[in-house]
C-alpha cells in the first residue's frame, strides 16, 4: 500500500517537473523569438 503511494508520488513529481522544465524552455524560446522580431523592428 505504502509502496504504491510512494510510486504514485514519485511519478507525479517527475511528470510535473517535466512539464515545468518543458514550459520554461518553450517560454524562453518564444521570448527569444519575440525579442529578435522586436530588434528587427527597431533597427
């Protein structure tokens, strides 16, 4: 019983951690792209 709860907790943590990391990388790429477009517009 306890092992199953522990496995579930670990799996959930990994999934949430992966989503956070993936989201951060995606957001950073989008911001970088927007920054490039902004620079092109300024110059």
